[in-house]
């Protein structure tokens, strides 16, 4: 809690996207929200613009207008490497690890970009399975192990904001639970914000403090996870999820 009379800290992330799209097709329109050091989930059906939003924030999609600020600093229009150095870590949909590198080599290749706060021992404490598989090539890892590696690779640079796009995609429920537990331990520290796009509502509700719903490129709902969990009407309306699906 801030001391009385202290100036409020700026939001970690402030998004005011006027439009974003591909060619003449508009995908995002009037997307406005801010986030502090919290765990924020964005949920919605397929094709609603969630992944495009991640790519715009990280600089991977540059056909966008508006403003995106990280800790008060404008980052919209900057190159992905510049945005990464500013403090944004990204776990893309599809993992995108290197098939011919070992687990350990994925971290060593980051060189000076690795944070001193994340020695390999701490990485393997977060994901013990990666420690067990440290000498294995990326191609020989299971889907769950590859996702652990993708998350760990983004974390070791010490981001202020970690963005994850569909981290549970294609994974067995027991593996999803392991990933969520690890991400929850990251959030407990209180010095890194998490923005996660998820179709798996069960995982999203476990991981986040706050949920936004995206429909046709716009944010239509924004509330605490506790409140959204109760709003089964909104879950069914926007996601086609019934109460029994979450049991």
C-alpha cells in the first residue's frame, strides 16, 4: 500500500489502440485498458483479435495506430528487440523453441541479456523438469516441456511485463496445472506483471486476478477474476462455456 500523500505510480501498461489490422481488414478497434503489476487475462473465442493484440504490444505487428506505454514510456512502433529491452517478455503461441539446441543452450545463447536475478539454478527450481532434461535437444522435449522452456526463456531476461499467448494450447490438463502453478509463483513476487491470452478458461481463472473479454477486436468486459467466475451468463454468452465445463 502506498504511503498517504505519495504520488501514485503510473500503470505498468497503458494501451490505447485506435485501430490495427492486416491490409484493409481491421482486427482491433478502440482497445483501451491499463494494467499494473498484476496477472491479467484476456479471453475470447477464436478470431477475436487476442493474438494480434499481443503482437502489437510486442512490436511484431506494426500496422497499428494509437499509443502503448510501458511504465510511462511509449513503445508503439518500436522494434521487437527495443520493446524487449524496455522490459517486455513474450511467450508466443506455438512455443518457437530451437530444435537443435539443448535446454541449457537456450539460456546460454541469451548471453548478457540474461538477468543476474535468474541463474540457471533458479530456473530449474521453477521448472524442475527442465533441470532433469537440461542436456536434451529441443526436438526431444514433450509439448509440455517445450512450453516450460518457452516460458523460462522469456522470464530469464527479467521482464517487467510477461506476455503469454495461449500457453496451455494442446497440453494435457495435468501439464497445464504444472504451468499455472509455476506462473503463480512468478506472480507472487509482485515485481512483474503478467498478461495472458487464453482459450482455456479454467487455466485463465486460476492464473489471473483480473479478466477482460475480447469480442470482434474490442474489450467488452473487464472485471476481477472472482467476479467473472460468478458470471456464468457472460461466460456462456462470450465463450460458450457452461458451469459444468468448469467443474
